[in-house]
């Protein structure tokens, strides 16, 4: 994750037909001990951040990473966006983590136009710092949301942008729920089989699925994300499943138990869900 990909793509000699793309992401939860999952969520997966001796040292590393990226790395790629403006934009995205992309609203906050905001988003997406989760589109006779949902990809960077240093502070912050959602989404996408298409589903009537995975040879998997162990899927999830008829349905939480809650839906912990996808 970062500028190496852009550096390669800037080479003048064409590499068409002679290059393979491999995304090297930060640590995922299958790569760290089970007792480190909360730390991974709070600090993110960059090795220096995750392995730091203290939360404060981890935060310092992430803040230095953000500043260096904005002031040195991105300008070296030819960007003329002022670092202070791009930081404000990145921080605004962290505040609305997992929200629908609203170019007009973000543009007003930055005093620029919508096309400029879209260009900023393209840059952070290309640098693999932000994910645009695209909506599922199908001709099913429903009014579907067409805007993507936007996530800052590394949860530790979300928390550094918002000055959330430790687990206790995170649990008391309004972004806690959507931070967990983004953390789950990144981990599941990261271990899913190649050519899996990640999407979400939302209708104007309120039917919604947090994460849809179109998995080659395994069909469409619908995933509801709830951190709480006693949480149940919302009514909108079941309505959406009636629309799409996915082959598998899950509620992913922070626990370790796996059990069914109806004929078609299983509750499953995040680690076991990740292991299930990795084993396909």
C-alpha cells in the first residue's frame, strides 16, 4: 500500500504483457496472534505501528507517516495539491468513514468544486489509501443507490487522522462503529479469493447489505457487520437478501462463536469468517 505502485506505473517503457500486479497490504488479522486483534484494529496493520511498544509510539509513527506522505511522497508523484488541503480532505473522509461519497458536501467544506474533490479522491484511491466500495447494480425493479461508499483503508490511519490514540478512546468516539465496519471489510477483501468483486447493496426503501462478495465459483455472499456479540441483522438486511437471493448469508461480529439465527443466516466471528474465505 503506498507510492511504490505509482512509481512503477510512471516508467516510460511499456510493461504491458510483462507485469503482474500484487497488492502488498499491511498485516491482516490472520497474520497476527488472536490476542492482537484489538490492537490491530486500533493501530492498523502497518508493521511499525502495530509492533510499537506503546500506543503513544504507534500514534507518533502514524502521524509521521501521514505528514511524510503528504509533504514528500505525494508531491514527488507530480501532485500539485497543497498538503494542508489534502490532509483536510483525508481527515474529512475519516470523519465520514463508510459514508456515501457526497462530492458537493465535501467540496463546500474545502471551498472547491465537485470535480476537484473527485480528483482528490481518485488520487487517494490510486495510492491505495482509500477504498471506493461500489454499489451493486442490477435490473431488479428497485431504486438503487448509485454513489460509492468511501473508506480510509487502514483503521490505524483513520484513528491517527482523528487523534484517537487507544482502545478506550476509540470505543467512546462516534466513528467507532464505522471504523470497525471498515476494518472488517478490508480484512475480508484482503483474504478473499482472487477476482472476488467487493460491493454493497442499498435501495432507497432501506434494504441494505454492508458487504457483498461476488466470489468466483461460490456465488454471491451477503455480509452484515456488527461488532456487538448480541446484535442481530437489521430488517433491511433480510429485505435485501429477498431481492438478491445470495448463496450464503452471514452476520460477522467480534466474537468467536458460530451459530445459525434462521434457516439461511449464520453468525460468525471475524477471524473465522476470514479463515473461511482464505480457505476457498
